C-alpha cells in the first residue's frame, strides 16, 4: 500500500495549468501520461481494449455493506467470491474513489470490464485525474478525488533521482527515503529542469508513446465524469524524446465535456472510434 503525502499532492496541485493540461514549474512542465500510469499500476493497454465509461455515476452499493459481505465470505471460507469482493473494494478505494461512502456503479462497471473482458482502466483513471485538477481550477474548494497513489508515485519518481536502479516503480518509490523528509512546498518552488529525473529506470523498455489519436491533435480521454484531453507533446521529455521547438497551438488545444447526455453523444462516438 502506498502512503500518500497530502502535503505533496496539495503543493503539486498549485502548479496545475488548466489551459495546457500540465503542471508548470519554473522552467519546465510535467504531465501525467498514459505510459507512466501503465507502469505504475502494472496494467498495460497494449493488447487490451481500453475501458471507456459511457454511463452516469449516480448510484451504487454502500462500501460498508461490501466490507461486511467480505468479512462474512472470509468466515465462511468462500475464497473465490471473497477475492472478487475484495478486488472491487480495492479498485474503488484506490483507482476510482468516491467520497460518499459508496462503491458506485462506475467503479463496478470498470471492475467487471477488467475482470470479465480484460479491458484496461488506465484511460479512465488518467481522465479522472485531469478532470479533478481541472475542477480545482474552477472551484478551489473542490476535493481531489482520483487515483492519488498513482499521482504521488509519478511525482516522486521525477522529483528525486533514485540511487537504486529499480525497474519497478513501486519498489523505487518505497526505497526513496527523501520523500518522507521533504518540505514539499519549498521543494517544488525551487525545482528546475536540470534537477528533474526525466526518465526513471523503470520506464526503460517501453513500446513507444501515444501522442495523438485519429481525428484529434492530442489524446482524448474518457473518465467517470466525462471527456477531457491531455497534451503528450508537453511531456515529450518524460518519454525520452527531445523537444524540437514550441508545440503548434492545435496540438495543445483543450476540450472538456462533463456528463454523458445526448448533447455530448457525437464527441463520445468520435473518441471511441479514435
């Protein structure tokens, strides 16, 4: 289990650039990418169909009910069903959190898509992260409700140059003792591009980078709240490529559409085809 530093996430949030879909620091930018979340969560999109949510997260099952159900199944030694219920609880708590004490239908839908159809939830997880930070720009009191362990591991892997040559992002994260002693507000304010670990060891051997999708100049994402894009062209150094100049405006054009009503149907169909 990853213990997330609330101070780190809160300090990191202050640097989010809503228009560029990235975190802008003194002289560099960082953006969570599909490839990084694949590595951190150990769930590659390669060879899998991406999970693309298409409903509304309006109801669900109380988390307490499922926890009590898991305890009952364990006491009855019904391990197969117990593992499924436990996996659903973990998925909801870490990947698709809900502040209302519910394991909502969106999380259940994502679990079934992965469990039965082997669909990768990475796109939806990343979409929820960007949507959360975008919402924080619109309303400062909005809570950060997304996969914070993934964001925290991603941040630490770039901020600290690990002495170990770990090929596992979680192992490298646990071995980094400096993160626990850091004053995150001061650290992030002082960071420059030359001090960043652009390409941690665990990224080596990747199969390439997703920079755009058919019909879009960047990468559209479908999450549990709607659709939002992100701009991999701004994260090109994180993918071990050199930036050759300023990106074209069209490659960083933002869009966001919350909800899944009829007005957004055409955009949803375009993204699914991409």
